[in-house]
C-alpha cells in the first residue's frame, strides 16, 4: 500500500482588515485619558467656577434669554484651548515614548489611530454642551427671565471645543513637536484676549472667528437680534469636521469615505461661511426702524392703578414691576402729581442692532416716562428718577434741563421709598458718590446735581421718611415752582446747610 503525499497549498499571506471595533476601543481609552488630563480638568473646573460666579448677579436677576445664549460662548474658549493642548500631547505620545515603530505590527494603521484620537474628543464636546445647557437653564429658570434664546448661539460653545480639538490633532500630524500646541495657545491668547485680533473685527470678516462678540450692551427684542447664528454654527461645525478629517488624511487615512466626507465638510464650511456673510436681512432692518421710531405700533398697553404701561411683547409681564415703582414715587409726591396719570412707554434705539449703543432721546410728550429693556439693580433708581422728573417738570425733556432747587424734591421722592436710599443715591450717580456735584443717570438723557443739592438730599434721606414726607406734601407748590432755589428748598424742608447759589453751568 502506498500513499501519495500531495503538497499543501501555500498559506495565503493576508493582512486582516482594520476593525472599527478596535478604533472605538482605542477612542474610549483615549477619551478617558483626555478627560483625566490635567489641562482638561483645570479647564472645566475654571469654566464651572466661572458659570457659578457669573450667574449669581447676571443681569441683576432679570436676564433676557436672547443675551444669555451669547453669554455662554466665551467660557468654552478656555476648555477648547485646554483640549487643544491635551489631545495634541495624546497624539504625540507614541513619538515621545518611542513606541511609534511598534504600531506597524498592529491591525490599525495610522489613519485609523488618528480617527480614534478625533473620536476621543466627542465626550469633551458633549460635556461642554451639558455645561452650556446648565448655564442657559440656570438663567431661564429665574423668575425675572424673559425672551428666547437661539439654538445656533448655544451651539457655538461646543463647536468651538470641537474646532480646537481638531486643530490639536492636525497639528500633531503636521508638526511632531510638543511645543507647537502650547505656542499656538499663547499666540491665540495674545491676539484675541490681550490684543486686538487680526484687524478684521468688523463686517463679515469677524464671523470667521469662533466667537463673535458685540459692542452694545443694549437688550433688543429677540426678533431684532439679526445675527446669523444658525449659519455660524454650520460654519463652525463644518470647519471643525474639515480639520478633523484633514488630520485623518494627513495621518495616513486612504479610505474613499474619508475623502468624500472631507469634501462634504469643506462644502458645509463654505456654505455656512457664505451664508453668514450676507448681513442683516432687510426685513429685520425695517423692523428695527419701526420699533425705534414708532414703538406704539408693536406694543401692548395695559392699565395699572391709573396709569398706562406700554411694552414690547416679550416684556408684557414686567409692567407690574414698573407700576410698583411708579406707585411708590407718586405716594411721596404732593399736589396734582400725587394722582397724575402717566404713560410709561418702553423705548429703544435699535437702528444699528447690537453694533450701536446710542442714548435714547428724552420725550417731549407731557406725562410720558421712558423705560428701557433692562431691569433690576441700578435700572430701578434710574427709572424712579425719570418718573419723579416727569411728575415735577411735566416731561422728560424739561426734567433734563432742571438746575434749580426742584432737583432736591425730585431726588427725594425718587429715592426715599427705597429700603436703603443712600445706597440708591450712590448707584444712580455716574461717579458712585454721595457728595459733591454729579451726573444722575436716567433711561434717557441724564440729570445733574450740584454740590449743595447733593448735601440737602443726603440729609433728607437720612431723616425718617414720614417726617420729610409731611413737609414735602405741605410745601409741594413752592418746592416745585420754577426757579425755586436750593437754599429755599432746604429752608422749607428744615435742612440746615450752607448752599451755594444754583448754577446751570
């Protein structure tokens, strides 16, 4: 018996295909290391502390959500810079430890390992989104909150972190130096925090930056903001994905899908960048002019305790707060002013949107008081001063020209109802003083107090309110007569003080 031995066919030398499960496993491992890295931990701790600190007295407890959404964008910059450095160091780790040569025997190629590093930043981006949501929600739950935020504005923070993370990975694939990323962070801080940027801080160029701030501190109705928030989010998302996919391609990725996704992300970036550069829509510009010149056309008015209050739709619920101040001021006034019917109208200058910060001209309409879109804090004594000015002078324009003893009565009825009137006197004055001459703030043009008027008002506010109130009401006619001197007002109110002659200079 014989056996025929046939040679076995040679084994086919094949390389196992890269496994996505290995990519995700590496991404999870790197994600844990990234979250536990010192820069990222410090970044999130500082970010969280900043959220808590800023939320304590943000907008004096009366936030407009169309401002809150933009306020969530600066904090993630710190997290983004920390992630940039941390992920860059993670990608360069194999080079520092001289293990790069061992990766040649692994299933995953360099492109897949770069993909894993990109995916490892997703939890950090999601955690940033949680922080942004928490910050916005904190303000939205306050009883004084109004308006509505923009999803596009809220996406800027997380997308900025994504962008910086992609920059960190890409830099590691282009420059194999551990000093490149920290140097880039220093340059960024110098240009955009300590410096003036790259010179393109106006027009469409500024929308190429991750975070686009505004020069105005005014609060506009949410439909007049006019910022291309959603398109800016598309631009940021497309740019972050483009840089991340470019890093994968540079790192050795050769898959057609990666190239196709890169082209798609690049197209998304161009689309968002082009759309956000179109400027303010004509419809928004026309609406801004309408609310500036003819606010009565878009306002809702309500009657409260004998006066009329007209507000923009989002501020309807705040008329009760305005009415409470008007009632307090009128309760201290005498004569016909005690029951004078007022028209309190909300007025803003929205002509230039958030790029302007113009003062509101005083109204010449009799018995009309202007109130702004901000409230709480110093805005309350400023409004009460405007109310007192109209009750005494007749209209806002005339109140701004007062320079005689009527200012004593005006400031007393404006502030005496407060629990701490001396502090409110300090807050309503431009220089935060309670001595000497000063400018007094109001929703429109400011008023002015001389040194003598300040002295008399301060002494009156230090006395029991009921005592002064009786004298103010009994002497109301003479105290509010045109050209009454400050010295005479002090005499009528029983204040012993040396007062210089009034001057309108």
